[in-house]
């Protein structure tokens, strides 16, 4: 009887340990923030006069303006004042802050080029001109998500 108990105890301990070891060596813990509009075209509400296709990237004229500011991995385009918390927490040299109002006429640019939803005012764009995410600067949870997604995109975790 003691032999059976010892065998069951051994199996009860060995099974979770073996699963943990298997996942540790063969599992992959990697997160990704996929670019938006790569499989489907953006749904634009405003009459913009552009044709949108899947695999949407920002026009070359916009990317030229962004890269003229600084050749970087990511561009954080904002249409509201940047909070001190954001300035303190985002200290990555790969991220360039850009005031969206300085790039073009704000409303048309937001609706037609960046395809920003009505309640959002921050967008992340990578150096290939792909949109990586939209955020609301007045929502604390959205800003926390922004910090997390920046870390994931830049592989700082």
C-alpha cells in the first residue's frame, strides 16, 4: 500500500514539473502588436476621395515629413497636448513625438490619412508607414495600453 501511495505522490509531483520544463525549453512567450489594415481596407466614414486597399500604409508625402523630423522606428502622432506622465514614461530613443496639427489640416488628416476613430487622438506609426494603434489620451487605461504596446513593439520586455 505504501508503494502505491509513493508512486501516486511521485506522479503527482513529476507531471507538473515535467510540463513546466517542457514549456520552458520548447514554449515561446512572445507577444506582437500587429499593424492595422494589413488584411482589410480601412473603413472611412468621411468623403476623402481616396481609394483604400488592404495593406494600407501612410502616403509617401506624410512619411517624408515624418522622416524629415527624425529617422526613427516609431512615430507617436498626437493631436492633444502630451501629458507629463507620457513624457516621463516614454523615454525610448526609438520613439519620436509628432504634433499632428503641424503636419497638415487637422480634421482631414485625422479622418482620411490616419483614419483615426472619432474619440481617439494618438496614433502610433512605424517606419514603414503602417498604423500600429490608436489611443485616447484622456483615458488612463488607454495610455497604459500605449506604454505596454510600445514596449512590445520595441521588444523591451
